[in-house]
């Protein structure tokens, strides 16, 4: 890869939507890309549409845990290697599937994930901030919110 010149033309994106992603494995992958000549990498998470083909409601806690894990990967990776993180929001699993987790029900999850990344973690203050921003009285993280 180094000799091909590809690392000077592209930046790889590492995708993982799991709540329990392998932090050490991802750090190792970042280091591998770095040794191959890639100066920057991207991470890809999901704030909706990654937990089941027929999901209607979102379990915010799943996506929150995924983002917290990506923050751990970032903190253990070389300082200047991370270019950014893409928060994906899948609408369907393929063109023949029904729509899942529509955007209106995903907005609280998107807000939690963005605030978590912005603040470098999740706390009661982050929860209160999201509730205030969205005009919600009680943000539910570990149950399907209606």
C-alpha cells in the first residue's frame, strides 16, 4: 500500500455500530493503517438504523455506548490520526426492505450522540442539555422511548 501511492489519495473509514466494539482491536487497526502510510482515518458510527431491519423505536443506550467506545478508541489512538467521525443514520437495510427508525423518532438519539461527542463523554449535564434543547421532560436512555 505504501508504495502504491494510495495513502496519499484517500483516507480510510473504520465502521462499527456495536455497543461493545473491540476498542483495542480498533486501535490496532488505526496503527496498521498508519504504518501503511495513511496519515488520517475516519470512524463511522450510527445514531439510528443499525440495530434491526424492522426496528421502529430507538434504544438510545445502544448508540450512546457505541459513541463512548469510539471516544475510547480516539483517546488511545495517535493524537493526529483521527480526521473525524461520521454519524450514519440508515433508513433501510436494502432497497427491498421497509423503512426503519424514521428520523423523527431518532432526533433525541442524534442529539445525545452529538452532545456526547462534543463533550467527550456522557453525563447528567449532557442529558439535561439534550432535554432542554429538545424540550423534553425525561430522556430515556435504556428503554425504547416513545
